[in-house]
C-alpha cells in the first residue's frame, strides 16, 4: 500500500500532536524518534522534560520525593501542555492517573504501543533508571510488569490507534504511518 508523505506543510499548518502511550519497554522513545524524523516533527519525552524542569533524574525524583510527587509533575505537564507540534513519548504510568488518558485524547492523536509482557521483560533487562523495577529480582520484575500491564491496558486501549509493538521499531513506525494516513 502506498503511503503518501506530503506531510510537512499539512502538519505544520494545522498542528499535530502525537502521544505515544504504553508500558516501559514498549519502544515509545525509539519508535517516537523514528516517527518524528519521518514526519518532520520535533520529538519530546515527558520523562526528559520533567527531569530537566526538576533538575534531577526521574529515579532521583522517586527516591527523594516519592512516586506521588512524580505523578503530580506529570499531571502539571500535560494539563499545561502548550506546544502544538510534536511526537511525544509519554511515561508508562502517565495516562493512568488524574484522567490524563482523556486529556491526551483531547489534545492530540494517541498511539498505544501494545506489547506482550514477556517481550517487555526482555527489553527492560537493564533496569537502570526504572524506579518501579529498582531492586526487584527477575521473577518479581515479570510479576510487576504483568500487574501494571493488566491494570493499565484498558486505559491504553482507549488510544486512538493501537499498534502491535512486538516488531522492529521501523516496522512499528511504518504501521503507525499507515494508520495515520489511511
Ligand atoms: C513509569 C515509566 C517510566 C517513567 C517512570 C514511571 C511507569 O517511563 O515515567 O519510571 O510508571 O511505568 P518509560 O515508560 O518511558 O520507561
């Protein structure tokens, strides 16, 4: 199927926000960068923005101020979002509190990268920088991801586009493009 890429002018004139949702390890950052490049849009990552505003790593925010504080920062960021163009990788838990999934759906196009837990487990193998998995043994990592995925998936599934993310990042990006244009 031909995918038409007459995109830059169209997108720049009407404003385009694409929010990638999904679990940690689902590929939001990698796919988001590819998608942004393909669409000629800037790429953002909510964790990076929060970390740069707070002046510390996300894991340090969790350690020093606790998860609830981090969730408040996510809420502030999304409720006050002003940029009109971009591909945005959202933190895995971001859509799942304070009605933020609904806010994302109202502000732009949401794309859920749907990935089976056993693949997530492989991808988060190096757990550095993932505070929710810090200190867990491999079996507990799997359990934690299963539990999070089960509770979050119904919300993620309200994204405008759902993509099987158990493929290479390039394939995932191309499938998103197809969904956006057809
Ligand atoms: C989290 C996922 C992380 C980060 C924080 C909490 C979560 O983002 O926001 O560690 O609750 O699943 P990624 O999904 O980009 O790893």
